[in-house]
C-alpha cells in the first residue's frame, strides 16, 4: 500500500508531461499541468512543500472544483502529516498567484500518535485525525475561541468531520516553546489545531469554501479515495450516488 503513493506521484508527473495520459481523469488536465508547473517554479513553494504531496493535493482540488464543491477558488491548504509535529507542516497556497501565503505548525489528534501522526480515523471518540480532502465553512466563537468549520468530502474517510466537531482553532500547545519543553507539539482531539499567535490570520485566509487536504503516505488512504481514483468513483456512483 505504501508503494501506491509514489505510483500516484508518477502518474501525476506523466500527466504534467503528456496531456494524453489524463483523458480518463475527472478534471481539466491542462489546468492541472499548467498550475503544477507554475507552483513548482515558485521558490517559496518548492522549498517548503513536498512535490509529491503538492501534485496529489492539486489533483483533488481540481476534481472538487469541477464538481462545483469548491466555493472559494484559488486557495489550497495542504497539511503534510508525513512530517513530525515539530516541523512546519501546514501550507496555505495562493493558486492564482502561485505563492505561499502561510506555513507553520499544526497539531494532530492524540489518538493518531506522538511526534508523528500514524493512525487515522473517521470515528467519533477516536481522537484521531482524518485524512483527505475538505472544504472550509464559516467561522464561529466556541470553546476554543475563534474557530473554522470543516466539511469532509470523502465518504468513510472524513465525512464525519462535522458531527465530530473537527474544526480549525488555536491552541497553546502549538508553539516552539512547547516543542522545546516536550520534543513535540501537544495534541488535539482530532482537530488540526494551530498556534494561538496566528490562527485567526490563517482562518481568515482560508474560510468560506476553500479546499484543504490532509495527507499521510503510510496508509491505504489513496486506495480508498474516490477523488484520487476516478474508476472507483464511477463504480460507486453506479450503485449509490454521493456528492
């Protein structure tokens, strides 16, 4: 299963090189190819974001955009849980200008692991993070202060996000000081929690229907994702329509 992720990356790179490779896919291959090339040339982005993760995130973004499920075009947020919590691993990308708007720390769920997130769930009470593609909703003031609702777009993977109250919020355990004292960030109940120093800024950058992607390469996520597997999506739609 782990080998599938490099295979997906190779597929995306083939699409970048040759339009004919992408005819069966559900998004505009020319838009994908041109945008990936532009992002890859951005010094900020190529020095921060793993190109494999970027290509997969971009493919899902265009699929959701074509389905009319992205309410705010041009903003893509990527969370790379391949990285330890002591590293920057959330990246907000302005696709229209091909620039990085923000990068920083983000916590994973306490049930997912310690330094690294390794276990993921869509179940209530698991306190684990959920992978996959989301869109952002509106903001509200809750028990964690200013927060941003997230809507999971993948059945069985993250579509319980709303009922689980998986949101973006600030947390005092997301800081360099916490890392110095503990060797890692603190952990949430499954939410991608941000630093209290800049979480409001990030929420305002991405609120209102933009696309967010949470990635980890060591699971079978890519096998189950209908956004990354158009043939699987078509097979499911024959028996049980879902959007």
